[in-house]
C-alpha cells in the first residue's frame, strides 16, 4: 500500500484568503509554509488511486503529484474515485471540480451521501456533466477497488454535521447511530499486512477508535488545534477546540498522550492556520518529537 499526503491544512488552508493571523502572515512571507487542505491519495493497485476527501485544492493537488497525472491516452486518468470522511464543504467541494470525468466514483456513509444529495444537491448539480456513482462505506472492510488488495472500512468518530445540513434527518448528539456524520478510515493491505488509519477530524477518542489503532503501522490524525483554548484565544470563535469537534493535541485530554505509547508512526494533519505548528520553527515541534510524534509533510510518501 502506498499513501501520498496531498495536503495538511484545516478549512481555509494556510494562508487563509481573508486572514492575517501570524500563521497566515508567515505563510505569505515564506511560501514553503503554505499548506493545502488536508487530503490523502491511496494507491489501490498499479493503475488506480483514490483520493481521500475532495478538497477545494484538488486540481492543484493532482497536478503536483506525478502519479496522479493523466496519460498515456489523452483522457486516461489514474484517479479512480474519492473516499469521504464526512460531508463538510472543505472535504467535498472538489467533487464538482472533477466534473470533466465521464464517471465519478464516491465512497461514503449513507448519512454523508444523503446530506450531499438532499441538502447540497450534489447529484442534481453534477448529473448534466458526469455520472456520480456511489459506493457504501461502513464498518465492514471492502476492497478499495475491484480486485485490490487494499481494504477500507469506517470507524465512527463524531456526530458533528455540516452547517448546511443542520436540519437534516438523523441524530446530532453523541449517539449518532450506525451511520455517523464523521468517520476515520482504516486501510489494510492484505498482501503486505500494512495498516493505516486516517482521522482528519476527531471529536472523541472512543473504544472503537482505540481498537482501530491496535495493529496500525501508521496513523494520521486530527491536529487542527494545539490546545483546547486556541480558538477562543485566537479570537475567531467563542468555543473551545472540543466544542468545535476537534480534540486538541496538547493537554490532559489531548491526543498526544494517547498517541505517544503506540507502536505506529503517528503524524498530525488538518492543521488550522492558528496552530503554532504551521511555523516550522515553533517549539511545539520539539515537544512532539520528544514523544515520538510529528506533523505530516505535504508530498510525503508512506509505503506499508
């Protein structure tokens, strides 16, 4: 199994177009600090790749990754489809950008599909351009593509629904039922035995999520906020990190202390522009390194 990190930023990217916070200002002054929206490419086999989440940066992410380039036939592309962890705009707007394809395959939970089709009207918008083919994503592992050795399954991690689906049917509390709003993805290669877990949005560290990490070789996890008070301290929200549906990295309820004991390689992704980790010189990087943790680098390859 081969993974390629396409982006590591939370909503808005770094820099965010309307923000002059230190993180965004620093990224404008130092272009090497820029971060695209969080996404991952997974190779299903020699000829097919799936994009985990379709971000607003999807075209740029494909162009910056040689393995995703079309060819040798004029309209042949190795991008076989998209896997969605949730229905948030930052993770789904890129689907419309793929409208030049004859067929777009999307793996998603039933709840995510319903939100995108019934509230966002994605089916109605794209039907005149391309066939939108849906595949069910659930707890039972299924091949990423027909004949692929890579299996994928979903682990519920949050009941946070997107704002546009606030009135959508289905529970919004912690007991979201069998079709959650947000999932982590477990990817397992039956041939090599390698396992990866991708969780760009993590509202709670459940027993199911802990179980998914038990035999993982690599974990890419929500690093949106450094600490719980960051959103309020930065002045863009009156809520804490956990109140916004993201476990912080640091602190007694943070993810770092849970990840550090794991045998897996653990990398943070989905960094908000206010997170000090967007500055490569921030001392928080050293604190992570002392625990055996790090931030995922855009463009990095992970072979399992």
